[in-house]
């Protein structure tokens, strides 16, 4: 498995996606984006046994509008990139992002019991969304 730091445009989408239905409502966009990047860096550094840090501060920008299915896929990509080392256990933020992933999955028709989408249309929408 390889891990990487998500690009700023993906973090911008992630910030918007996470601030849904009262999740993360007390976080300012810049703070949330910065915390997400720190967690992503920690996982990548754990994977490659490095200690790299981003040199410039995160500055949130309004992303282009995107559908809820893209929000789910961006969240899933982010969690995958952050699954290295002790990040899933050591960062409470990880568990909070998982809750939002579950919110979107249920909203969009993912059946966790069968591990399938509720329709072929939903599966196609998910497949068409960008992994980032």
C-alpha cells in the first residue's frame, strides 16, 4: 500500500464534505483543513519513516461544486491515505471523519450488510467519482 498527501483541491472538497449535518460545525475552514493535512502528513510519515512537514500554511478556498457521491469518495480516499501507523487510533479526528463517511454511505444507499450499492446507478456514480 502506498500513501500520499492529498492535494489542496481535494482538501478543500474534504472540508466542505465534512461540514455537513452538524459535523465539524465548530471548526473554521482553515483550521479543519490544516488539521486534516497534519493527520495526512502523520500517516505518510509513518508509512515511509520520515518526518516531513508542509512548508506553507493551508489556506482554504471554495471548491467547485461537487455531488455527494464525490464527497463520499474523497472521504474514503482521505481515510485510506491516513490509515498508516498509529494514526487511526491516535488521532480522534480519524474517528470523526469515519462517522461522516458512514453518514454519506447511508444517505447514498450503501448497504453495509451486503457490501454493495442499492442500485447499479449508484455504483456507476461512485465509480465515476475521482479518487482524491
